[in-house]
C-alpha cells in the first residue's frame, strides 16, 4: 500500500468525491437563485427521507396522531443529489445547506429551525408533547437526543461513507468506524435491556431521533451492512426497533419525502393527511 503524505496546504480536487462529488464542496452559500415554495399550513418542511429527514416527519405525524391539529404541515421534497439544498431560498432557511429545515409561519414573522435535533426539540416544546415533563426524565431524553446528534456522524459520514460510498475501500477507515458503530450499538443495547424506550417507559423525541438511524441499521436498511456488523447480536435494539416500527404515525412519517425503494412506500410530497391514499393504508394501519 502506498502511504499518503498530506500536502502542506490542502486544495480541493473536484474529481475526488465518490458518489457525491457533484454536490460536495469546501465553501458555503447558494449556487443558484430559487425561492422556496410555501403551502397552506403554518409549518413548512423542506426535506428528504434520509434518517435525519425521517426524524421530523415521524414527529409531525405523531403530533397529528396525538390530536395536535396545529401540527398540520406541508413537506416539500429537497433532492440533495440534484443540489436543491444550495438554492438561495434554502440557504436563507438553513445556512448549513443540509436537510431538513422547518419554517414556522404561525408567528409574527417566520421562524426558521435547522438541524434535525433542534427541530424535534422546537416541536416538542411548541406542542408540549413527546418530551417528559418530569425533570429527570426530560434530562434523560435530551441526553439521548444529543447523544444521537453527536454519534450519527460516525455512523453516516464515517462508517457509511467508507463502507458504502467511498470510491475505493480503505481497510483502516472501515475498521475504525465499524468499531465505533458497534460500540454505539452496544451502548444502546445495554440501555434498552433495562428500558422500554430511551427515556424509560415514555416514548419521546429521543426515540424519534435514534430510530431512523440505528433502527434502520439493525434491519439492514442502510449501507447493506447488517451481516458485516453482526446486528442480530443486539437483541434489545432489535426489540425496540420492531416496537417503534409498528406505530402508524411512524409508518406514515417514514413515507414522506421518500424517493427510493418500493414505489408504494413513497410519498414524495405531503400537503394534507389525505395524501396517504388507499394504496398505502395496509402499510400504515395499526397492527393486529
């Protein structure tokens, strides 16, 4: 193996970016002028059904299922492979140009909220739901929420990139991040051995944040790495994942802004509850 010696000053090589070379760049800001569309509801979501996007659509569907009518929302598709996140309108809403971003038009002036964990917390506080009222349990839920936000880069940008997306395999990088992801799965498994949900016996935004990433991982839905990581060993994570997957709001939330997989599981944009048409009812109805 040829050893790599970093140059004294790093320079950007546009051709060295793997599958995402056309959208990765070392500078921020917009690449083109385009305003964001605005629908009929106060809550406007601009997203894609990656794990980070699914967090928020699950939360919104859970709020609606719990009777919070004010959580009705429009979900607009942002295709990150096409660079939609670099439009002038999107960058104004999220200067970090990542999905998702929420704009709340219910106040005197629109309120932008970017970063998926911040959106979950914003909605939980706005509607007084899915965040425990008890101080100790609230603290536990927030600890796990921030754990997920800090851990996901190792799973997605680290392991996922080098194992699934990098233009060539690097043993050291894959081994390093596989070790960390398995450590994170063990952290979850040990905690869930004694707890029904992440904050104890109360389903919360902590579960909604962690499930789209680690639940998808242990079910082989991301990176095609289930066998490689021996995910069957994490029995408590598997139990928790299955229980959350049965929730009708979770089934609906997972469909919104999805553009991959079974066409029957995709709802590219969502502007009304009626957008979940009859062909998908078998996928979102309560179990049993």
